[in-house]
C-alpha cells in the first residue's frame, strides 16, 4: 500500500504569536520536517479565508471569538480573524519544509462556509479534491499531522476514515486547542472511528 503524509495547517496564525495560536504549535515543525522524506506522497493543507469570512466573530455583531452559532450547515465556532488570503498569518511557518510537497490544498476560501477537513467543507458535501488526488496516486494509508488536533486534524482524519483510507494520527506532530474539552472528545471520536493514534 502507498503511504501519504497529510500536513494540516502549519501556518503562522496557528503558531505562537498568531491570531489563533495553538499552544506549542511551532513545536510540530521539526518533527514534521523529519518525517517528510519517509513518504512517497506529501500533501500540505492551508487555511485560506477571504476577508470577512462568515466564521469570523467580527462578522457577527454582539458575538465574540469562541461563541457558537448555527449556520445553514450546522453548528459553527466563531473564530478570531485568521489565515486571511495573502496575509503573513496565512503563510506556512517559515521553518516548515514546503519544497517536498506534491500538493498544497487550500481550504475555507468560500466565504459562506468554513472548512476544517482537508477533504470536505463544513457542509460535508463540497469536496476539496484531495480524495481524487490521493486515489489517482494510489494512496491507501494516510498519516495525519499538524494543527490543530481537535479541529482540522480531527475532521480530516474522520473524513479520511469514512472514505475508506487507512488512517493514523501521529500525536507527536500535532498540537490541540482544547476548547471546552474538545481535545478529549476528538481523541475519543477518532478511536471510535478506527483511526490509529500514535506518538501520544
């Protein structure tokens, strides 16, 4: 079986000093860099929001970051403005090896719907195209790393498992937000979905 490394959202805004910083987010970079050469397929994902994205708390009067609202596609966490297209915050961490990437998938660029998963927008219907790419390359086993464990890594791994891929999350190369118990809930959900957790 062909293995693929899926590197989720290792971007400045998710690292210390960023608009939506994950504690220790930059600590995953050396580990991910060391993993790159072991995989024949390397994919990076990049949060890529237009200004005024519907998931930004600033677009909802009387709402604050981390508040929940209902969107047409379901519950949505409201975030600080982050990973705005073309901004320094949307750029990959400066120390991340990006040259080995076979593909960069940009997600969240539709203004009216957020996108946690590398495979689908949050409506769970609109595909990013990643599945087709991986199938065409013969990938069957996926290893997920990056930011954040309980959101974009979690949703990407769950979707990959639903699509029939053999999925592992390497927790040594992930960091989580842990919003209101979200990290424990995510890990439990991943185990229940048959996703292997390693390095934790």
